[in-house]
C-alpha cells in the first residue's frame, strides 16, 4: 500500500511560476550518505563546466552524516557561489518557499524503499529527477511523469540535468502528468480502500 499524497496538507504551486535564471535545482530532506548528495554536487560541477547557468539549493538536516564532507567537496570543486546550503531542520511553514523556487527537484539516492520527498515533490507540482532504483521506478516513468538517471553515476546525472535545462517543455509536461497521477492513484480515498481491503483479507 503506497503512501498517500500531501494535497490535503499543502497549497498546490503553479509550475512554472517563472523561469529562474539561473536554473534552480533543489535537494530537499534529511541528509544521509545513502541519499547521494555527493553525487549531485559532482554532477553540478560538470553542468557548470559545460557553461550552464545552474544553481543548487540544499535544504535539510544531517542525520548520521558529516556535513564537513559536503562542505569540503563544495569548496574543492569551487562551487561555493553556485550552491546555497540550508543545513538545518526545515520548518513546515518554510517548505513551500523552497519548492516554489525550484525548477527541478533531484533525488540522487543510493538506496530507498519508499520516498515521502518524492510524493511531496509531486504534490507541489514540481518535476523530479531520480536515480533509477526500483522503488522510484514504481512511481516514475521516464520522460512521462518524471525523469531517471543511472544510480551513483554523476556523469549521467549531469547529462540529464543539461537535457532538461535545454528542454523546458519536457519539465512542464512531466509536472502536469505527475500532478494528475498524484491526484488519482495516490488519493487518500484510494489508499483508505486498499487498507480496508487488506484488513478484510486478514480477518
């Protein structure tokens, strides 16, 4: 039984509200080693090297992860002017502002079972680019309601980011399709029925 959407708890955002310059990428949520933030930072370096005007916003609190490793990586790659960090707990009332300013949300995870951030992103109507792990592929169809890259491959991730910067129409289409899916397949009435059916089978 999947997690339901966040639509009853948030206000939907229009996409695109505006076209950001630079193109703004968001990494949102707890910072853990398995979430592959280092992969994303390395990818941003390659995108910048190709002369794309891109900015990465990182918003989330570290969980059993050394923030110094990410700060050192950012400095070593000379990305301090291109990456905005909010290494802290993000209050509920702040979340919408981060999503509102995002052109693309990236989930570069190494491991995942089910992602609340993915459903939150779709609920906010923002396009998502995920690593091609099986749990993500249960939700994301490449090029339809989102985008995928080869897990732990920062070069492929950079290639996908460049493609999406060059093809804003693909982002708009994916955002529209994911919004439709999140309202239908992940509506809480459907989740409730699945839960009810499960318990009836047990009884």
